[in-house]
């Protein structure tokens, strides 16, 4: 049975602190500042998502700009801070802008494009905690990267002040639970947000596996190849398993396409409802 308790009148931070198993949505911002596009993507799940993570990508509206726009529109955003290639002074200035604009959450990452220079993620987390202490700071938890080096890197991010960890897509439960349990061993108060993506074609599964450098399980590929109905059943089962896992504290929904086909949001909401993940 799902253990969600509902989070309708809570902020994202409150829902995590109270064990209410919140749902967030991760979106890609438009290529330029286009409020209608940004809000359409942010509202894919209607009011079902408690917060909206805005990805930082080259040649797109910066995550902080989009997060500030969402905050003004009444949507609770999570700002993605990519540290690669950025001087400390620029990160400190962005932290002040986020703080002044009412952004309450930041996810600190190295960034997809791996630009040279800039502080480490651990250093950037410490900088955010210094400049904007009320900001809740998150970091990545890659359940597919095991070993002592990965454990040391995670421990460093937690010591620097990360309180929430965001995973890679949960294609398999076992590595996710191992990573979450390791994180809780290092810091019992850490909260783990597991990412779930409805994968509807084998090509999409392979493409995202290649881009994120994560394995695409053969069993999942076979289910997806059996047709869309079976692919959605696999997604529903993932949501139910995440909601039932003691080491997982919430779920972050992402779609393969920035603008998915009509009906995708409604079908995701149906899966959330089946898993008992409600706001009420």
C-alpha cells in the first residue's frame, strides 16, 4: 500500500520534512523567454506537481530566469544550478537573485556540457548555504555509479549542506534502493527524490540511456516493445514501487519530449492516482 499522506497545503520543503511523499515535475525551458510555453510545460500535470524543476541546458532560457518567472506565476520552482565553467562570483550573484525572487530550492549539478573550470559541486553547495542559508539545496544521486569514489563524492555533497538528493531515472529498483540506503547511512535526514519517466518506445529508452550513460534493462525494453499499453503498465508499476519503498521520499516526473503528445499529462496523473500519490 502506498504511504503517501497528501501535501495539498504544504510547500515542497514541508512535504519532504513531514514524509508526505511529494511529486515534482522536471521540465525543459524554451529556447528563449516565452512565458506561455514555460507555463504550459510547467502545468503538464495540472496541480498534481508540488514543485517544478527547470533543467539547465545550453542555448535555452537559463534555469534561474525560468525559475523566477515560474515563482512570479505562482508555481514553486526548483532552480538547477550548473557549476561547470562558472566563477564563484557569478554563482554567488545568482544565489542572491534566487533569494530575492523567492526561489526556495536549488539543485546543484556539474552540468551536461561539462564546461571546464568553476567550483566543484561540493564547493558550490557550500557557497549557496553561505550566501542564501534559507535556500534548500539538493544534489544528484546517480544510482548507476557505485564504488568508493561515488560514496566519497556523495558524502562530500551531504557534508557541504545538500539536504535533498535527486536520482537518475528509475529503470530498475534494486540499484536505486541501494543508493538511497547508502545516502541515508551517510545522512539519515537526507531526502531522496526518485525520477520516473514513462518510456513508450524502445528507441526512446535507448536514446535516454545513451545520453545519460545508464543501462537500459532488456526486460523493460521487451515490455515497451510489446506496445504502449504495456509500456504504461510498466510505468505504473514503477510509481507504485517507489511509493512503497521506505528509502524513497518522493518522485520526480519527467517526460522524454519537452512537449509530449496530447493526453500524456492526464495519463501520468492516472498512474499517480493508482499509486496513491494524491495531494488531498
